[in-house]
C-alpha cells in the first residue's frame, strides 16, 4: 500500500476534496480551477521528475 504514502496521491486527494467542497459551497468551476491548479501542476511536475529518476536508474544499470 505504498500508494497511500505517495505525495502525488495525497495531493490528488486534496485536489479532489477541494473540488468537492468548492462545488458544495457554490463556487464556480473557474474559481475551483484557479484554486486547485497549483496542486495539479505539482502532481504533473512530480510525475515528470519521477519518470526521469526511473530513466536514470535504467540507464545507470545498462552502463554497468
């Protein structure tokens, strides 16, 4: 259950809850998008960074 400890998973849960509570409190979709866009950007950037780490591990293993 490593996914529960993942920073990206926690950020996704926070974004989902923010969206849910925003909609329940009458915020517009545009207002919610502005509020959660930094979280979504973080998830995307972290995914790219993680992919780079895995690629570096693979390339390091091939060079040995």
